[in-house]
C-alpha cells in the first residue's frame, strides 16, 4: 500500500530500528526493491532524486510506474514514494501533485531563516494532501568532498528551532556523513545526533548510508536514526555483476538479460541492509 512516511518512521523511532530508503533509477530497480521487501515483509521508502525523475521521464511517470507495480505485483507492504533532495518549492509541489506520498525539501544551502521559510511553504502545501516532509540542516557533502570536505554539521539549537517553526515530519541533520564513497572511515557526530534526538519528537534521517560500517550504523540507530538512505551501494552491487555478465557473454544483447543480471546482487544487498537496520 502506498503510504506517507509518518507512521512507519514514528514506529521505527519508538522501536529503535531504521526504515530503509533505497533510491530508484528505473523500472527494474523499483521492481527488484518492491519484490524483495515484499518477500521480507518490511516497509520501504523509494527515494527518487530530481535527476532520476528527469531520466525516467517525469514526476507522473515515476508515480504511475510505482502505483502500477504495487498493483500488478500484489505488493501489500507499506511503501512510501519520496522525492529525494527536492531543490525547490516548485519541485516539491510537482511531486505532491503527481502523487508522491513524501517529499524532502533540501534548502540547506540557504541560511537558517531562508531554509525555514522555504521548508514551511512546502509543509503547508504538502500537509494539505497528507504528504510528509523531510528537511535538511547543515550540509551533507558528496564523495568529492571527502570525509571532512565541505560538510557543515548541524547545530542542536538550529535543529530545534527549524522543527518548531516548520512542523516538518522528519529531519536530516548533517552530522559527518557524505553521499557516495568515503575516503577512510566515516566520522559521524554521534553525540550531537543523540542530543538532537532527545530534543525533538520527530524521526531523524541519515543520508549517505553507503560505506558506513555496520557498528556505526548500529550506533546511529541507537542515537535515534529512524531512516537510512542508500543509493551508491545498490549501484555498485548492480554494476559489479552486470560487468561480469557482459564480459562473459559478449553476444548477449537482449537488454532484459543484461539489466537483470544485476538483480540477485541488488536483492542480496537489500537483504543485508534490512538486517543491519533491524527493520521490523
Ligand atoms: P549514498 O549514495 O551514499 O548511499 O547516499 C544516498 C543518499 O543519501 C540519498 O539521499
């Protein structure tokens, strides 16, 4: 069933586990994730970046595809369709109008007051349609930034203030994680993570889940993380297998065979993440 993220994340916060957010890139990935999560009988968040939306053809294409797969594959678990890193109010509104059940407004590049203003406008629009909203504070860098590159960690007082002023449903505070691969060990600020969790009632989100060792993920969950975003790890898993397949089968050009040669690895990675996140 297509749902917003509210109940699934509040339950995760209360029972100390994390709901996986897997980014989708095409029909096949969406299908593999849904099939595997249905098999495991766990809730899932399908994250879609603006780039992936553009690649797949648009907001309505993505929303219609997900709804159709839920129907035709008889998916009965809770599934949330979430805009990942919405960069503008317009983008979030488009996702809401197209039938997404959750949006992230990432106004973290602006100063705090501007971030609040933009986020609040998205919340006011989204909540009218029962769509949940995630916001970001501080700055989560990309792999190109390295571990201690241009990340700016979130500050406790600012997190409390933003949550109070915007009425968001979940918060992504930048606390040392990065998108993509880490150079060396991730250096997460667990102390601030715990303080934020104890000071606000809404669930916390950890971006940049790829490459964070299991013991750190466990610690993050203990410190109150209720949703963990994974993108690169699925891409690498899929790419490793597809590369082998192409090298071994030079004459197989049927795209169904080529693309699906990464299916098992994607599903195996999903299984591992669900175990690590202790998803219920
Ligand atoms: P990774 O690509 O590092 O897994 O991060 C995913 C993410 O945070 C998407 O928002």
